[in-house]
């Protein structure tokens, strides 16, 4: 045994013992908090209110007079981002006391963008960061403890952009994933398969290729990437450029074919320069045997963490083709404002609220337009009912409705198990049918499976023709369908399933008010180009890019070249 391999085994043993020991200390305490979530949540909230009573937001909303949950709800209305924007802008300009109490300090800002591309800043205090990391640690410890056989292997994880500019007062702006990556526990850093400069590669193809070039020679046992579509794309790039990968491994190079900034290349030179002829030979044998180069053959066994729920999660069904029968753990409901759920089981999208990093309330979806909505605590939810998630965090948000709809799937103690469904504003309503983005994607992926096709992505858009007749346009890439017959079968099956999943669509279609959905086949590669263009326009990169399953403006479809079209014939026969 070489000195390096011996040292590695010692490190692996230490990592196993350390993680198991920490899990044994932290998880039982968190589990007991879930049993008494009602009391824990109210204590968290009232402590936060007392701490922030002298902030501008606290003075404006009478925090000094709040002694109970009922007081809080009377004095603080449910809000959207625009309600907090003046306070956030004041913090960004240097007036930190607008939201941050004197006992805390402002660290920096994270950023997110809406569909319009307007940047939305979120303050990061030292307390928010501590609580955010605590929630991530609980999620990770549970994942590691459930898959202890993989402890000691490398983790492939990519993050968002670090440098997103500065505020008027000079504070750094970053994507939250980049902030978390830089604040990672030093004990874990040796187990990351790629260094942080890889995240600074703008071109996604170059970034994924570089990540594979660095990690394919290592013992990767964990992959943590939010979007399953990103996982699939990375696997496809590895297969597409497999011969180039083998050459780079043998030669100790990183091909000039990819647009990798010179400073990033320089920072990676010591890693890239290691020649791996033996590993290249192993991969060559895999290609000879299978005809492909997919992670399921060069990285078994794997544990994968990504989104399983919501509209992004529909692509998880394609993962086995590339990654085999790997256990899947949902990443949870995560946003730039915080980590909101902690999934605790494999292959299930639901998770418990992150009660260590915020106070959570729930607004029934049917109450969203009410002047005096009934707002509930987590312990008051009903199984299989849908709610808007309202959050109060150490980042300065109070009863903030970020527009996310969750479904209660059950309980752990007094804590609900929450399954993210979709953004609440993505609903088609041409004739009162209330067709949701989730219903569109659920119907589309079921229809694709039924007729034997794999969808790259799909988007629906409500549309009225010149005479005012309504229908849904369904955009998909031509390359997903082998011929016109398969495309016709798909749009017919999609129509049936949308009528089956939404009784108002069924009614409107059968009474002739809503015309048949029209499948528009666009050029192959259009979705990839769209993702790149949107990522560039918003300036946030593609790390957390979520393809829209439903858009409200039919003019959006005009940016794509339509090759052919098919109307459903289900009710015409």
C-alpha cells in the first residue's frame, strides 16, 4: 500500500466516524423538535421579533407591542417581495438597521431573478447564514447516515456564480449556492471532486465537460445537482465527447475545444496535468462493451441528490438510463431566501419544514384572494391539501409569500411533510379551466411514456387566434419524435390526459369552448439555446435554471422556429 492510499484510508475512516458521531448528536435533537414543532416555531418567532424590535421594519410594524402569535398576525400582513423592497434597498445602500438588528452584522447579499429578469436582492446576516448552514447540515447528515457505505467517496457538486456585482454600499452579491460553497466545512473540502473555479466557467457545455474531466478519474459516490435536467445534460456531454475525454485523460490536458477562461485553466493546471492512462483504458473498455460512456458504468454505486418534486422533477424518470438504479434524495424546497424543507427519505420529494432556520405559515390556495385569509400553522394542515408557503427568516422577511404552492403529504410529529408542487402564478385560464403547469407536465410526461418517446423539455402556452378561439400551444423539439405518426399519437394522448386530470378542461373541450391542443415541433436544440440565452439575460447562470412548463404570453412562442404542427384529433373522430 502506498503512502497516499494509506493516508486516504485513514481520512476515510476519520470522515465516517466524524459524520456518524455528529449525526448521533444533532439528529435526535432535531427529531424531538419536530415532535413539538408548534411550540418550537412560536418560540423561534417571538425570539426573532424581540431581537428585531428596533429595526426600521420592526418599528413600522409595532414589534415592541407583539407578545403572541396573534399579535404578530394582526400587525404584520402577508407580503410579497415588493413590500420588503424599500427596506432591502435601504440595507443595500448602507442603512443596515432597516432590517438587521444591532446584535447582528450584514455579511453580503444573495440574488434571484423573476421571469422578467429584474434582480431581487436578499440580505445575508451572520445569523441567517448560521441557520441556513444548520439546515443544510441536517439534510446532509441524514443523507450521509442513510448511505454510510458511500462515505469516503468523492462528491460531484456544482454551484452558481459568486461575483454578481456590488450593492451601492459595496456589499458583495452572489448566488446563494456559491456563498454556501465558499463557507463549506473545511473537513468536507477534500471530498469535493471539482474545485470552485469550475463554477466560474460561463459556457455550460465547457463547464460540464471540465467537471467530468476532473471527476471521472476519481471515486465519485455522490452527485449533488439541483436540476435533474442538468444531470442528464452532463451525462450526455460525457458520452458525446467520450473520445476527447479519453485523450485528455491520457495526455494530462483540457482540450482547447472548450471555452474555458484562461485564469480558470491556470488554476486547474496542477489537477489537469495528471496523466491517467490507466483510467482511460478502463473507460475505453466500457465504451467497447456498452457503446456509450454513462456514469452508471464508470461511477457505481452512486447516490444522487436533486429535485424530485415540482415541475423540474418530472425529468427524474430519465435518470436511470444514465445513472442506473441510484438512490435519489430530494434537495428540498430551496431558494435564495432560505432552505425551507428538509427531505428525510429516498425517492420522495416531500420534506419537513426547516424549523431551525425560519418560522413557517400556510395559506390555503383557495384563500389567496381573500381580504382576510385564514392562515395556518404547520400542525394545523390537512393531508392532501395545497397551501402557499409563508416564511419569516433572519434575512428580514416576515410572512413572505414567495409564490410557492406545497401539498401536505403527512406529518412527522407536529411537522407537516411538504411536497413542492409549482409556482402559484403558472396557471392557464383561457375559459375558466385553471390548467396548472404541474398538470401540463404530468400529462405530457405520462403521454410521452405511453407512446414511447423521451421529451427534452416541453412548454404550454394559452393562445387565441384572430377570431378569439382558445387553445393551448404545446412546444416540443422535433428530435424527440421519430416521425409524424408518433407526434400525432403524443398530442392525442396529451389531450386525453389533460382532460382526465382537470375536469374543467374536459368540460370546456367537450362543449367546444376550448379547441384541441396544438403541438408545435420546433428545431432540435432550441431548448438548449433558450436556456443559454435566458441565463445570459438574467445574469444568474444556468445552475438553477428551471424550464417553464407553462407561460402566459403566447407571443413567447414566436422566438422559436416551428418545423411542423399537429392538432389533437381526440374529439374529432
